[in-house]
C-alpha cells in the first residue's frame, strides 16, 4: 500500500508563504497556511521581479496576469544624485527577454500578493492565527498552537513568517536583527501629481551616503513608487505601516537632482521603516521544521532580491518534497537547505555592500538562476 503524502503547514501568508503553498499544491500536497493578520491590505510599496523569480511565477500560472498588470522597463538606470549623470544603464525590456527568456517586471507589491492569493484556495488560508507554540512529536509530526486557542498538526512546518519569525525563535532562540542605522521611506502615489518633470521609468539616484529609487508600477505609468535608504541612526521602528515625516524626508534630499525634489514635493504621504539585516543563519532546518524567505535570509533591499529569493526557495522546496513520504520529510528539508543556503548567503552579503548596478555588473549569476532546473544538493 503506497505511503500517504505529507501534510504541510506554512506559517505566514506573505509572498514567500503563498508562493510555497502554490508550488506545493502543484505537486499534489495537502497544504494549510496560517497567517496572524485578520486580512490582507494593499500597502504602498513597489516590488521588482527579475527573471530568476519570474520563471517561478510563470510556471505556477501567473504569466498572463503579470503581462497585463506589471510594468516592463527598458532599462534600470543609475545616476549621480546631483548632476543626474548616468553611471550605468542595465538593458532590460527586449534585451532581458531574449537573454533570459522571461521579462523583468516592476509592480505594486500588493498586486503581486493578490495574484498569489488568487492561486491559493481561500479555504486553506487560516487568518487570525498567530503562532505561539511549536512542538515536534512522535513519528515526525509537528504540533502548532495559536493565540486564538486553536491547535493543528502537520508532517512539516515551513516558517515563512518574515524577519521577526516566531518559527526561527523556536528553533534558534530570540535574537534581534541588526539595525543598519538606515531607514527606508517609501510610498506609491499618482504620477500626475509630479509637476514640471517627467520621471524616469526606473532609476536609482546615488548620493554619498544615501540613495533613492523610483519606478512605475503598472503599464499605464500612472502610479509612481519611490524608496530611499537614508541614515537615521536613532530610529528603531520596523513596522511596515509606520508613517514618516515629509519635511524630514524632503530635507534629507534637498541636495539631489531637481527630478528627485519634484517627486518628493509631489508625494502626499510616506511610510517609513528601519532597514535591518542578519548574518546568514547556522541552519534553517530542525527536525521537520524549516525556514523560508526573510525568516532565514533577511537582506537589505539594495539588490531587489528579498522577495525574489523567497520565491526561489518555494520552488526548490517543492522539488525537494516531490514524491517524498512522511518518513522522508527531514531529509528533503535538509536537501532544500543545502541547495539554497550558498546562493542566498551570497546575495545577502552582496546586497549589504550596496554597490549593485551602480557601475556595470555581471547580473547573470542572479538573473540566470532557474529554480526549476538547477541541480539539487546531494
């Protein structure tokens, strides 16, 4: 009699968690997703999806939706903060489609999240489930307890619960991420508010100790996103929904190019959060519990690879669990860790340097990665 397929619990219904659910359902596994929030909100943030993650998103069924809703820039430009002189221009558009077989997309983070949520049946997502207990029992079963009093069991638990991962705390103990001394101001607003200049489609303005990135988030170019990296050593709030002071933001970039100042002058409202990082973890797996995405490899946003690497994780995790019975779960999770850890550690460390694409780079080692075909670790 054939062994039953393992039942998988995913903690966290962010981009990584939902992608993992879609990838695992694609191989026929029974999946439940547990999310502490009571509902999903469309926060004002953009997101970049390079070919390495787009390959995964296409395979799970999002090609048509991405082509309809996301913006495809012709290039990713780097410019001096004050003169506007071009220091590097990475060709995208048709160039990246021919080189890598899929586009490079810019979009609203909330739109990508909604696309992924549409792939996962609503009845397998348990909202208002904040994890408060995790215990590995006999025969590899993992028992979960939630703040609302409910409990559940699974053959494997995947912690996709972000930089403040509760699952990671159960595995490795409590540890605060390291504050970089920098904050990100970010928002999305109507392009029509910008007066006197035509914003570049996708640009990073590099100052001596700070920068700002801006780009369109849909094909109509009617919504503009920007995000900064600004030194503020005394700030500590990490909430995605904390508000920033517009006067402070504008003053921090008063020496920048007129286009930057025009964008900040037009901005009606801004969010602010602390940029944090961790060193690569010693391990991602304990028994039948594993970490994914920001829970195990949080990184600065300077390569636009945070969500992308979590999407890669999801595809590799599904490949490692494909065809495995419950007794083989631990070995499959170790294989997932061994396959992914070297790459994500390299991207974490490269991103922390904040030099990516300021000058001409070889981006193929990042963008050329195919999570569906890369060799799995032994």
